[in-house]
C-alpha cells in the first residue's frame, strides 16, 4: 500500500537525521557542542539559562559561528529529506484533497438529511396539534349541540328576525321580535347568551323604527318623483270626462268612430226562412299606435302605498301611533311647501303645466291616503293643507304669470288652470279662489287684447285710402255685405261699379271688433258665469274697446289731415255708430244663441255716444280745414285798391275759391245732412267775414271806386254760388244771407245813399239794417283818402264835395256815438 511505504520511508529518514545531528565538527569545542545540544533538546523554559551560560563564557561569536554551521547542516539535511520524500508528500496531499471532497459530500448529505428530518418533524408536530385541536372541537361541538338543542327555538326565531331585517320585512320582524321576547326567551333565562339577546332587542326595535321612517321617507321621495305623472293622469281623466278642449267636430268624429266599431262587431245574415239574423263576430283588431306606459295605468297604480300601511302597522305595534301621525302630517306639510314653491326656471308654458300637475298629483295622493288610512289624515287636515296651498298657488301664479303680455299664452294658461280647477274639484277640494284668479287674468287678458286691437286700429287708420269702396262685380258686392251690415234701398239694382259710402277702414274695424269679442268669449268660457253675466261682461269689454278707439280717432284727427280724409272719417264714424246695434246682436248670438237676438232685458247697451266727442272734434277739424283753405286762397287775392275801373269779371282767387267749394261740397254727399249744412253755412260765413276783413283792413289806406266795383263783383259771384250750392238740404236764401252784411255795406257806399242810412239808422225796417256806422266810416274815410291822393290836397280841400264828405263823416260819427 502506498501509505504504509511512505510511513516507513519517513521513519528511516528521521533516524538518519537524528544521527547526523550529533556529528562532531572539528571547529566546535565540546562546550559549544554541549550548548547546541542543550538548545536543541531543552524546553523553552530552560533556554534562558543556556543562553546565560553562553554569555557567561564570553565566547559568543564563536558560538554564533557554530550555531550558524549547525543551521546550515540542518538545512542541507532538510533539503535531502524533502527531496527524498517530495513525491510521497505530493501523493499524500492529493489523497488529503480527495478526502476533503468526500468529507464535504458527507457533510452536505448529512445537512440535507437533517433538514428533511426537521421538516418531517415539524409536520408531524403540526398534525399532532391539529389532531388535538380537532378532538377538542369535536368535544366542544358535541357539547354545543347538546346545548343548542335546548336553545334551538330561540336561535331559530332570532335567525328569522335577522333574515326578516335583512329582507326589509320590518313588520314581520317586529312580530317575530314580540314572539321571541314574550314566549321563547322566558324558557331559557338560565343561559347567559339569552341576556345578551334580550339586551339586543331594544336596538332592533329602534332600528325597525328608523327603517320604517326611512322607508316612509323613500315613499315621500317616490311621491315627489311621480307626482307630476299622477297629476297628468288625473288631469287627463278629468279632461275626458268633461270633454275639455274637445271641439264639437272632434266629439262628433269620436261618436262616429265608436258607432263604426260597434257596427263592425255585428254581422247581418238572412236565414233559410227569410228572416234577418244578427250575428256577433269577433272584432277586428286594428294596429294601434304604441302608447306610453303611463297611459295604460290609472293614477293610483303609479305609486305603491304599501309603505304607508306598513308604517302604520309597525308604529301601532311599537305603541308610537300618535308620533307617526304627527310626523306624517309634518312631512306632508313640508313636502306641500316644496311642491307649491315653483322652480326659478318657469319661463315657458311646459313648466307651468308640470308645476300644476305636480300639485294635482300631491293632493291626489293625499286623497288616496285619506281613503285608505283615515287615522293619518283627516278631512279637516286635508282641507287646511289645501287652503294654505291655495293661497300660495294663487300668489305664485299671479306673481309669475300675471304680467304675461302674450294673448295666446294666456288662453293656453287659462285652459290649464281651468283643467286644474276641474281636477281638484272632482276630488272634493274648494276652488272658488282659483275662479277669482281666472277672473283677474280675464281682466288682464282683455286689456292686452284691447291694446293689440287698438294698435291694429291705428295701423288701419294710417294705411286707409279714405275713399269709398268701389265694387265691380256681384261677388265683390256680396263680399262687402257679408263683412259689414249695410243696407241701402235700391242699391242692388244699381249698375256696376257700385260705391259704398264708407272706406275699407270701416269693414276692418267691424271685423276686428267681432274678433275682439270672440277673443273675450274664449277666455270666459267655462268660468262658471251665467249667460247674462257673460253677455254683460262682453258688452262692457266692447264699450271699452270702442272708447279706446274713439280716443285714438280723437288723437288722429289732430294730425294734418286733408279735407277728403276728414270727410271720409266723419262718414266712417257714422257707420261705426250704426254698427253698434249689429255688434250687440252678434254678442247676443254668441252668448245666448240666435233665438235670443232682439231681447234687451238686463243687458248692458253698447254705447253709441262714445264717438260723439270724436265726431265733434272731426267736425271742428273740418271747419278749421275749410277756413284754413279759404284763408289760403283769399291770401292770394292781391287786390289793387286804387284800381281805376273794374275788370268786368270776377277775380281769379274768387274763381278758384268757388271751384274748391263746389268740389268739396260735392264730396259731402254721404255726410250727415246736418253736418254738411253746418259746414257749408260756416264756410260761407267765414268767406263773408274774410272779405269784410280784407275790405276793412287797416293796411288798406285808400280805396278807389273801381276797386269797390271789382270787389262788389267778386261778392256777387259768392252770392251766386249760394243760390246753386250742391249741398242737399241747404236753403239758398238762408245761405245768401251770410253775405247780406257785406252786400248792404257795398250798396251803401257805392250808391252814396247816406241820407237814407242816416234817416233809418237803428230802425227795424231800415234798408241798411246790417251796416254799422263805424264800418261805414272806415270805408268812407278810405274813399276820401283815395280822392285826396288822386286830386291833391288843395283840390279836395276846396269845393262842395269836401264839405259834403266831411258832413257825412260827422253825421256817421254822431250815429256811432248814439
């Protein structure tokens, strides 16, 4: 074996080395050899003594050399031994390395085995502990089962209680709780858990109470959500019952459709014996338009009232019945306030409808609760709630809708409010204040309507052509007759074109008046007013409209209108006054039927006098217009008062004036006779006065005889016009008297009949009765001035004529003083 051989070689080498270590060297003394031996063999504790002995001998250097030699000798021996044993050493080292690896493998395997054993031990301990635990559990379970078997009814009822609570069946849970407390817990009082259960009952009661309140609040919230739908259904049912908003044509169409459906279900056959047999057949199914779910159920089906009934039962069991009743009434009052308070964005018709539908829905629910749970709400409480709500509803509607300027919007809103009234009335609520609100809205509606028709009246005034209506055919003639109640004897026999005396404005105003009355009647429909009240109200409205129109006409005539316009307006006014009777008959036919036309008892009469002031204003304007036109023409006279001789014909301005008068007076054909005669007479008087003023004007200093002759000729033309005036009914003699004052003055001056004038002055039968002395003096002085200017101062100062004229003037002045 290699290991045993290596060991033997080492032993041999060691013996040789030991033998050589004691070889004596020549150069070493015995003492040194002894010292070296002592150092090699002694222990470390005696080494100090050897070294001291070396130093004591004093031959240290020699000993150092001997020591060095011995060291060298050993080094050589070591080298020899190492050289000899080197290969064995290498082999041994290799074997050691292999041994090390094997030891490491053994160590690793040992560690793995130890770890596995540790794991298995841990699982074993765990299983042991689990077995112990399960054995304890089994023991405890058996004990618990024995105990639970005794307490099982309590636990079952408690579990049932918890299940009912989780399923929100609070009334059943409360009944189970009552049974558990009074029946089962009393049997197991010796167990401690029963005391815990008993203590937990109070929180359960409170929880049930809170849950009941919460469920009731959810019910109220649900009411708030569906109140609008409930109100919409209730209003729809009311509208169908009262045929609200359905015209006669629509009602007839529905009746025909119903009859057609019934007829389609019956088939007529002829039997074998010849008799007629009716045979019912299955009705045909026609495709119907899909309707909304809300239209397929009633108003009460839209909400479940079970929570209310359940809450009543729960609070009855809890002994808090009065508390819940007070809470219910308080919540309903608060909810009523919320429903009645309108939203801020009520800016269109839809918002008002939704607002009223929510109110209807709220009180329909209240009525339903009153019928099913009379202890929650009483009739007195319901009426009190409605009365408070009614005041707020009226206030809000009046505040938010009272200033509406739109007539159509007010009509639609009136229908909505009226449907709201009928719906609430059908549920037994008092609605009288709402009718008063509608009557207030009626006044506002009528005022808006009056303003609209007054504005249209003004527009028609502005765009009217102020010429009589001319028709060229029978169709046009009948169209005018249908629009305005006009009758003239023998007019239908007149040839075309035919002329009506009034302009298109009269037809337009009459048509607008009827439309206005129809508009008034629309709002008063279904306002619970009797026929007499409706008739009187409409007549008052008509009088208001006519009064406003009269005011517009009165303002209109103050504009600068032509004579033709003023004359036509006067004619139109006459026919508008006459149409009041027809308007009265129209009102009666609309309010009481055609058979009531002609009865006037207890009726407000349409006032024809509303146009009296306007007529006076127009007549005054006609007078002023005539005077103004006459003044304009006379201002163009430009008389030459020093004319040597007359022209032999009337002045141009007189000719123009007469032509104007003829044209204007011919247009007076359709004017009232009294007005035409009045205007004609006043115009002639004004002409006479204007000519007199022209003759007596202080600006005229001198007048020649020729100028007087020409002036007399012009006056004569005016007098001739009075004898052939075109105005029917005017007495020519009376009309010619308007120029009598001027004619007598001219005759007196031109004939110089001063003797007669002086002799008869102031007498009733005087020839110049209408001439005043002062007027004669003025004209005479102007004639004297002309003679003075034409003959010179000295010529007129001499002679008899000067003395004569002075004498006449003095006499006239004496007459003036008398």
